[in-house]
């Protein structure tokens, strides 16, 4: 074991923290490396953001460089004392690896993103937090090099000559070789050809420098930031264009003799740019897509167009490089002055990691320095800093939200204004555009995202993807309505009448709404109809009653010659961002009080479940609400959500969702116009069962709380059961598993039928990402010592189902106990005394709810009073 330090992610969404860890000795195929430097890249944030499931705590970092200290018994590439760069892991055995193209390795995703240490041990930890038994996982890209020492898989290690500036060369391990490989390994353009590069991060500059190295005649760069374009021109690019220019395609054609570019390298992953890259190339041309727009995205072109134009679209991982061969080639190019890495790199010591992250994530750069949106090097040893800085110019909110986006990714394409959704015995026409000023419209850039059925995993339809410009139009419509046709211009009687009318229309269409909620969200149709929608209708009627009961007060003064009184007035324009677990319920809880008070609304539904919110827009118009009172802007958090949170003319924002995004919304509100903020965030709620309780009843109610809505709600229960059945009796453990068995897949045959079946009581999780995340918590619990009493597996061959799961023998320190799972997993913990369970139950960072089961009324009142919970 080696004691060292690493930048550790202790849980999903947590900040990187420099921690002491105890690192294991290398396994036979591993190399112990003393890390000199590690590049910091956006890819390092995807585990933090939850894009790929991962065991925590963990260490990221995938552009390491340093000195070999020791090697495993099977290692032949390097020996102690060698200096190395670290790249990506591969199996070295499949056909791709043996032919010298390891970027195509069949195990690439598992070995680099799946936390697989090696096939024999799976997702095993590499060490522990110092002084504890808490495991630390460190196999990101076969290295996890954001540490002073790391265990690197031999296939990720590239030996380099001694005496080189490793802090400068570290980014060759991923970003720079990806961009350069797109040109040198895939496109291989002739000198007479033309190449256009979209996005000047490390990937983009790597592609530019490679094209210039090949003496390509026409090298065009496209970026939003002038200093990046100027830097590329200074290196030899022939043309540089602003990506926002309305004449961009014309300018590229003009620079390429009217035909368009022969080759394009797309390094942004932005849907609009993907489309532009396709349109800018000539017939017989080729696009290489290096930027990744996220899971579920589709090619931004029509297949007929591709066939008729003979164009080619290629994806590319790691530049199709063989690092032990390709990285030395790039190092030689740098030595010869063809690869000026120093122009886009700045170093930070490990202790200043937060500053390095901030420099990458926000636009803070020294005067005269270039900006870059992909890489900067974070030195983990030297206290000196280099003089060149390459940060991005986007907010942290936009970055994290972009990383979290799921299979509902954007697709640049024309879309219909409505879709016919097949129901049980009929169909429903559901609008798929933006609802602004009581009108349906496309998004400003005509892009859309796909909406999936979680029970099948298949696409239902595509919905317009609102951007900042669309949100701004919606806010203008809402502000105008508030000043002219709503707000203080409409009395409480009219506001109440319209809410009741809207409730009437929902009652009329309750079956359609229930089926849409079921198809899009995976709920059982009976549950959706009898609970979610019925409760929403009741909510509308309840707040209709309040419309005329909100009033100020007159305050007695001395002397009485003065008059003092207060008035309660509507806030104004309210931004509302609702989640996917209760789409129509959250819609009602946000809309009803705001409309009753006289506010106008700009709402963003979840991109996963927008269909009922879209359908309800037509009911709002039918009810008679003036134009602009309610506006709906479907989209992703990075676009529509960020625009709402930071808009200068929104008076209040209400958000329900994750703690991580809630923090970003609070920050955006503070940095904009100090708008009021209402947040409903995560939860992890204890249920305490005392010895006197009816165990069967307690388990049944706890199971209902845990498995209802497939566990996708913020109560997030976990259960505390007594070790002994009764005080004074001989000690015996309570058989805590059996009361849950009736809730498992085997004994509830109706649980997993189609959501549109009236008998369905247990639906799928909302997405494949959510399913995999929940299963990772189950795996984590078992690895930490929990017993898998029942469930714990995927169910069925389609959709995103998980069996109801019970983990017994859990301990308070387990990840499955501490963190919000948001899935059907019961974590069972045993306790001995009332004092013990109170201390443990109150140790959670959450405080949403709690439950107590006992037949002792005094104990019930005493314990419920001591529990730190709101419900």
C-alpha cells in the first residue's frame, strides 16, 4: 500500500476534493506511476454529472504524465524509472487491438468509462480513503491520473524519452491526439484539398495543426471567439469565420472555389454545428465527428441527401490512434515546431484545482491570452504556472446541464407542429412545438429532441428544442400580458373562473391525459388517472378558491392620524422548471398558485416527459386565458433551463429536481437580477420501525413508500428495523426480508405489464441512464457488504424496468444508504436503541420526510418530534 493524495469525487454531483488515499500495489497488468501532471478536460466532468454510472468515491483524470515507480509481474512495456504519458485503455487482444487500431477495441467503453479495473476483478477499487475502509475507485481511462500517484493499466502507458516537459505534453493523451488523428489517420487530405475545423478547443487546434503539417492548401476555422480565430490564423490557417455569421455557408463556399470544403472536422458536439458541418462540405466530401453531442443523438442529415450527394459522415474515437506509435509522432511534430502546444496550455498546482476548474469552465483569461474550450494542464507537483490559459466561455450551469442530458438529445431537423400519439383504442394529436403567446412555433434554429417511451425504449416523437432566443420571446410575451391583460388588470373572480374552467377541461380529457402520462412517463394508467391527474384537477380548484382570499392588512398606528396598510400583489413573470417523475402533478403545483395570484408563466417541462404539458397548452387556450399568460418552452437544462434561471426579466423561478442543478439555479438567479427562487430538491427519508410495531404492516407501508412510482420520488425511503423483537425477550433478529416479498417481480405478475394496462402498479424507470444509475447503487451496496435479499436486476427485454430490490444488512456508511437512489431499492439497517436510531436517522444531509412505526403513542410523539424532517 502507498499513501498518496488524489482529487476524489465522493458522490454524484460532489466537488473534487484533494484527499489522502491508500493505493494498492499494482496488479500483474498495472503500472504504478508518480504523476507529474494531468490534463483537465470536460470528459472528466461526466462522471461527476452522472452521464455514466460509476461507483463512488472515485478519481478521474485521463491525460496523465509521470514516472514509473513499479510494475506488475506481467508488464513488459515499461520499467521503473521510465517517464510516460498516459492515454486510454484497451484489451490488447481483440481484432482491432491486434491490427494496431486499439481505439476500436470491443471493450473500449467498459475499460475507459465502465470502471472496470480488469476483466478478472470487474469494478474493483484501487485503494481506500486513508484511515478508513471506504473504497476508492480509480480506473478512469485505465489511469485516474488526477492524483499524485496512480495505477495505470499497461495498455494506457506510453514510454517517452526522459527530460521532456511532461506538464506540457500531458494533453497529447486524449484531446490533442483526437483532433490530430482526425486529420492524419482518417481524412489524410492531399495538399491541394480543403479542410474546415469547427470548434477551436484542444481537439480543434490538434486538427488545425495536423492539416497545416500536411501543407493543406485551404484550412478554415470556425469559432465564436475572435482571439481563438486570431490564434489559428497566426499559426497558418487561411480563413477564420464567426460561427454565428448568417453568411457562414456562403463564406466557406467562397473560400473553396464555390464547391464547399472537401473535409470537415466537427469538434463541438453542438447539434446546430453538426448540421452546418454537413452542409458546408461538397459532394463526395467527408465529415469527421469528434465532438460527442450525447447519448441518443442522431445524424443531422437525411439519408436520401447522403446517397444523392455521395457525402460521408464518420464518427471518431481518440483519433483512431495507436498511442505508443502516434503520440511519439506528435511529439516529433512539436519538436519541429508544427504542434505549438504551449500556446494553449496553462499549469496549476494540485492545491489550486478549483481555480483550474474555474478557468476551464468560465471565461477568465489573462489579457492577451487565447481562449480554448477543452483542455488545460493541471500540474500536480510543480508550484509554478505556465503563462498561457485556455478556458471556456460558458457557465458552470450550462456545462453540467449539458453533460447530464439523456437520450432526448437534440436533432437538427424540420419537425411537424403536432404528432399523432397512439393510445389504447384511439390516438391523440399532441403539439410538438413551443407555445408562446398562445401560438405554436418551431424553435429559433428549427432543432428538436426525441421523446422516448420508457416501457419500450422506442421514440414516441420529436419536440421543438427551445434556445435562449425562444425563452426571451416567451418572457416578452409573459411580461406584456402581465402589464396589459393579466396581473392587476384581472380580478380574482375571473382568475378563479378560468382555473375552474381549465379543471373542467382536464376532467373532460382525463382519459387522454392519463394515457399520455402513462406512455411518456411509464406510470400505470390507473395510477395516472386516479391519483396524478385527479390530484392536479383538485389542485386547480383549490387555488381557484384562494384567488379572492389573498389580501393585505391594515395596521393600527399611533397616532391614529396615520394610515398603514399592506398589499399583496403578484410577483410578475414566473419561470418554472418541472421534473419528469410527476410531470402533470408538478405542472399543477406550479401553475395553479401562480395563475390564482395573477402571475404569468414561462415553463420548461422535463425533456424526458413533455407530452402532457404540451397537450395542456391547448386546454389553456380553450379555457380562455389571454395570450402570453402561459408559455411553454421545452428544451434541455443547458439551453432553456439556463436561460430561464439567468433571465433578467423573470421575477421568480421555481424548480423541482436535483440538488446539483438547484445550486446552479440559485447561483444563476443571484448573478442575474436577484430573482426570488423556490427549490424542491432531493431527499433520503428514514422509516423507523420499533419493536412494538406490527412488522407486517410496517413493511407493507414502507414497501409502498419505497416502490410507489418505481421509487422515483424524493422521499427516497430507507428503513431502520430493530435487532430484537421486544425488550426483555431473548435477543433475536427480525426476519426483515419476508414482508417485502409480496412486492417483488416474482409474486406480482401484474407489476411489469404495459403501463397502459389498468392492472399495472409498477412501471419502468424513466431512462436507461436512470436504470443503470440505480443498478450501480445496488452493486455498490453488495460490494460494501449488503445482502441482496430480492430483486436487483433488469427485468424484461425492452424498456427500462428494474425488479423491486431489497438490500438487507446495510450500514449507515454505505453509499446506498447515504445517497438518493431515486429507484425501487429498499436499504434495510438494524438498530438497538431509540437513541441510536435517532442519531443515525438525523445524520442525513436531507430532511424531506421521515416515518415512525410503533404501538407506543408516547414514543411516536417523542421520536417524530426529534426527527429532523419536514414531513
